[in-house]
C-alpha cells in the first residue's frame, strides 16, 4: 500500500472474510491487501462506467455532493468539465427566468 492510510472498522459477511483469508494465504498477502485491492478495482470500474459517472454528475448538479467530492470520484479533469457545465446551465436558467419575467 502506498500513501497515507486510515484505520477503519467494517463488518463483513463471514464467508467473504474466509474467502479473503484463503486467497491471501494462496497469494501470500494479508487480508487488508486483499480488501484494498478489491475496493480499488471496484472504485476504478465504477468511476469509469459512463452510467455511474452520469449519476455522480447528477448528484453534483443536484447539490448532493460538492465539487471536492466530485473531484475525488471522477478526477480533476472530468470534475472541472462538470463544474463548467453546471455554471453554464445555471447561467442559462437565470437568463431563461429573466426572459420569462419580461412583461414588455
């Protein structure tokens, strides 16, 4: 494992713990390495799946997650693009509302 680590406590179904332990024994790795690898692969797959990325963007547009959370999930480039799009959408909405209130 590289970088900073944080101790967390999870409850796993017994059969998953047993599978991780057996695989760890076969690969000569500890349970933490097995779980970290599995989580890393899941997060990579999830954040490169276009449908999930769109769900994440929707959560950002709806205000359920902030920009920093968006950046952590999809990376700085995609997050920046989503922020620009959100700003453009917000500006268009304000413009459309202003036009609809014009009574001339």
